[in-house]
């Protein structure tokens, strides 16, 4: 059982690293469109959670600038996010590409749903982190919330991948266990040579 398990995990690791390298090289070209999409969805969310709406989002290439309206026709910069704000898309896709025992259709469908979930996480993270920055500026103690939001943002791709691939990993481990049992039985059935 140890050899098939090591072979499966080795293949998983190699495919993951290769996919991660290729996708990382592509990310600078994809990041502007993805970041713009997150900002587009986040704008109406800010209008819902803020009264009055004071946040202005400005996407310039792969950077997202966040500004706050401080007066009539006046804004002040709050924070600038670089292209790595939404980089978790890359390891999420790489993990799905590397996962064994997923057919093409099943892999594509689950990846699409996971990416939609991650997009939602990125919108929530953007809105929540900015609102927490405002809260800190107003003197509120929100360190616990900031840590929770950050952990949620960083753990999201792993949690989504695990949620959508657990059944595939169970099948893989069951197959490895079956192979190990078959090998043990075939070794036990081999005739032992007579001595003398």
C-alpha cells in the first residue's frame, strides 16, 4: 500500500507544482480583469452596508485603489491592493488540476463552482476589510474581527478545494487500499519452495 500511495501523492505534488508555476506566470495577465470583476460586484455591496456610501473603488491595471469620500468632491486614499489580493485563484485551480480521480466534466463543474465561491469570498473580504479599517480609524477595537476575516480569506481556497474533492480522495484511498490488499493476498498465495 505504501508504494501506490507514494506514487499517487508524488504525481499529485508534481502536477500541482507544474500547474502552479504555469498559472503564476499567467496571473499578471488575468489579475486586472479578475480584480475589476471583484470591484464591480463590491461597489453595490458598499452602497448597501454604508449609509451614506463613502467608499470609492478605482481599478488601475492590476491594482485596486480604495478611497473614502470626505467632503463635497473630496476623497482621501485608504489603501491600495496589488495583484496578489485575489491570487488565491491560482492555487485553487492548481489543486483541482492535480487532484486524481476526477473526470474532465466533474473537475470542470466543481472547479467552476469553487471559483464562484472564491469570487464571493474575495468580494466579502474586500468589503469587510475596508469597513474594519474605517472602524479602527474611528477608535473601535476590532483586532479579533480583522484576524478572523484574514484567516477566512487565506483559508478559503483550501476549504473550497477540500469540500469539492473529498469524495475523489476517498475513492483514491479506497483504490490504494484495495491494491495493497490484493498484493498482500497474492504474496500470501505464492507457493513456498520445499526444503531439502
